[in-house]
């Protein structure tokens, strides 16, 4: 077997390939964060009021059955954020670390915010919703926990929004670098 018969990519080809992969990863990250934000706002506006019902006499009722029926965690979130956004966050962390200049700063901010979201999701939001959906909590405790979940969810939306905006900024800077390599 003659090794000379196998073409070896030049540094510029390898660099261009790496830039293309980085661009694709960043683009997928931007898209996924946008979908996660929109879907989170939709869930908070449309789905959540069916689970945590505001009563006319100024109280709340937790409807565990409605939350179980919707089961958005397994019917939607697992396919949008649980697996894809988590993997994209890790892949983008690697790509962002290898980048340079202003794009690196914005990209790492986006990755950092997405990492905070992922940590919040896995350590609090998922286990708490599983507990709420179990239907085993006393009503007053379920309502209290659900209200806390809702309030913290607003903060989570803000985190995802900031991650998305930072990723968009990184993407716009990345596009400029590819067009004009001297721009950082």
C-alpha cells in the first residue's frame, strides 16, 4: 500500500473544514435555542394554565392529571432540548473554545447561559415536574411547588433568551470572519 496515493488535506483545507463545521454547529445552536425559547413561552402561556388553574376566588389548583395527559417532557422537550440542546451545548463549547476574537467571547457567553439552563433543567425543573405529575402531593403543597416552578421558569426563559441573543451575536461575527478573515 502506497501512502503517497492518499491525498493529505492541506492546513487551509483543514481550517476551512473546521470553520464550516463550527458554522454549522453555531447555526444549529441558534436554531435550537430559538425553538426552545418559543416553545417554552408557548408552554408557559398555553399549557401551564391548564395544569395550574387560577381559581376565581383568588387561589390556585394543581391539575396533575392534565400535566400527565400533556406530558410535554416526553412528547416534546426530550426531542428539542433534553437531548439535542444538551449535545449542541457541549459541541458548541468545544467549537467556541477553539475560536478566537470577539466571536469567541459571545459564543462562550451563549454556551455558558445554555449550560446554566441545562443544569437548572436537569437539577430542578425535570425532577420537580415529575414530582408534581405524580399526583401524590397534598393539594396545598402541590400548588406551592407549582407556583415556585412557574416563577423560576420565567427566569429560565430569560436565561435561554440571553443564550439565544449571544449565540446570534456570535453567529453574525462568525459570518463576518469567514467573509473577511482580518475582522475579529
